[in-house]
C-alpha cells in the first residue's frame, strides 16, 4: 500500500482558506496499532495514525494529553505549507 508523504489535518473548515486551524504532518517510519503509518508535525507534538481511507486516530505525544480529532485529513503533494521535505 502506498501512503501520501504529507497530510493536512483540518480542525476548522472555515480555516482552510486562510491557513488557520490546520496542521501539516509528514509520514514517519512508525506504524500505529491499526497497522497504518504514523504522521507527525515538525515539532513532534501533533501525531496521528492515518489509514488508507484518510481515517485519523490522534495519538498523544506526552502525558495528560487528550488530542482533539480533526474534521478531516487532506493528502498533500509535495510538502504543503509549513512542512519540510524528507
């Protein structure tokens, strides 16, 4: 299975035009409990397991976190805004 290198996690639909409440994540070498790739942002704080159907399971990156799931995940070609090439 081929997975996109980058996704944009959209937390607020109104934010997509101005880049507001979105986070760009890149694929890591890790896989989650469901066997899908784990993606994270440049800081490593925002982590998510994203399936081949763009289903997102947010993963805590530290103690006492309860990450809010995004409204949707959009695959990006290239790196997208805010991502670094890998």
